[in-house]
C-alpha cells in the first residue's frame, strides 16, 4: 500500500478503503487488500465505487 495519508479508513474483509488526495489535491478513493501475497490495490473516482470493489473482491490467494 503506498504511503499516503488516508482518512475515513474502513475495512471490508481483508480490503481497506481509504480516501486521500492526489498530487493535484483531488480526492481519490483507494481499495487495497491487506492479505499477504494478494497485492490488490486500485484507485477510484468515487467512494461508492471503491467500497463496491472492496465488497466484491475475491482474493486469488487462499
Ligand atoms: Zn485480496
């Protein structure tokens, strides 16, 4: 997970969703899986999209 300052961090299963600002000061929403060896991480324009991705994520590793 990149070193960014996240706020409103939540966890859905193994996936964390946090809101941060990119280098242009725009909000972006990141879903990142915390499971070892999974490595899933993606940025979304909206919080809803990030939370949906977190809820529907299926770890390839288990
Ligand atoms: Zn995963």
